[in-house]
C-alpha cells in the first residue's frame, strides 16, 4: 500500500457544493483543508470486519408471493484497488429505492408507495476475486424535494470498507441509457466525462441463469487515478 497519498482530483471527484442540492454544503468543510502526512490510523483498517457485522445475503428481490414489485435485475460487481488487483474480503453495504422510487427509510414519505416485500438494503462480502453478486429489482426514479423539483435517475448506493481507512468509499451506481442521467446534478457534479462513465454499469447479455433478470456488470476502484468517484 502506498504511503504517499495523492491530493483529491477535483476533475474526477464530484464538486463539493452542488448548486440546487442544499444538503451538500452541510457535508463539506467551510474552511480550507489542512494537508498532513498519513499515520498508522489511516494506513491500517478494522480487522475482520466481516466477522463483526451480520452479512445479509445477496438476494433482496424475494421469491414467489414474497417477491418485490419491479424489473428483476442481477448485479455483478467487482472491487479493485489502485493497481487493478481484486480486493477480496471487502464488506459492501448497499441500499436503494424500490421499483416505484421510494426508500424504506421512515423519513421518505414521498409520492411513491412502499413495497411490503422489499427491504432495499444488503450487506455482502467480496470473494477472492473481489466480486459480489446481488439479485434485486431496478430502483425507480424519484423527485428531489427542492424548489425546482428535479428528479434523480435510478441508482444504487454502495458503501465499501477496504483494507485500510483510506480505502473507505461511498458511491453510487447508475444505469445505462437512462434519460435522467444527463440531468442528474449529483452524477454531473463530476466534471470529467470519463470519470462519470465509471459510475455507470454495463448491461450484458444474460447467461443461462438468471434467465428472468436483466444482468448488469460494474467495477468499483477504491483508490488511484482511476478510482470510482465518491457519491454521497
């Protein structure tokens, strides 16, 4: 692991303040940042995270009468480090809206109906190839409660705990071909076009299984010049 930490790349990471999104000023410091050398607390990480938290499994779409409403999708995600090596044993937490665009969180009392068969969150661990798979439903778009009422496109949230604290990443994954992608203020807060593309999954032909779900593949790079942009 490198001990020299590159400064934040403002081209490939989202703008700290997103106009029209009032939460972003609350998530960013008001004063200039102070650069200091990393210490052991940053260059180490929590031990045996997968044993300290409960893994929730990779199927949140349900089955039969308990199946969630919406387009079934199968996500294949691979987690890599800055050198392109797989990061096995990474704890990944994900959450998303249901097929109608509503989260299960009690603060979400939006227009869309809840789905009693959809919890909308999972916790998984990557295998030795840095990969995890998830069966879920495609999340719906939803309006952001601002004065001009812009809409968020379908997306999935990911929180990853790498091998060190500097590999901690919170990001989002978007779907290809969505008209709302071009208007999304969070996605387009990343200035660099290539970096934005690293946030969009790839639709791939389904194999024999799962035959009844759209299949998407995605890569998440925790650090380095090709790192996946942060998306809070």
